[in-house]
């Protein structure tokens, strides 16, 4: 069983979205052999939820991503990060090429095994 990670990326090529604005996440499974795209998943972002910038807005994203082990976003506020982490999902901030980010995550995971 691999490690599932959700990257905030509209185009599937770059991670450039802030958690509060991300409405599409690329879901990957990372294992010792590399990574595989499982799906692109649309979520209700805190910005479009109609519930402002608060716990209810964050909960929409957490529920939609409840099956992943981690999220990678370009930026995330402290309150949102704490909420996501308390839900059992790790939070990483990184921006740039999806492949480079996945290679970095994969390398770090394999070093810890």
C-alpha cells in the first residue's frame, strides 16, 4: 500500500494554488517504485464554499480529501493548516513542477522506510 498525496494543481503540471483557492487536487499514490496519478478531484474550496474563511469552509476540503495521507499546496494559513493536520492529513507547502515535488516526496518517504 502506498502513500496517497493530493497536490493543489489545476493543470496537473504545477502546484501553484493556495489552500483557500484550490478547487482541483491531483491525487497520486507514491510507493517504492515511484508515483501514479489516481485521479483529478474537484473540491469546494474555502473561497467558493460560501462559508467564509473558517472551520466549516476548511471541513469541505478535509472531507473531500479524507482518504489521502498528505496535501501539498503553494501556501496555507496557520488556522487552515492546523485544522487539516488535526484531521490526520499531513500538510506540505511547495510550489513548482508536480514531477519534481513528487520525486522529492517519494525520496523522503523511501529514506524513512
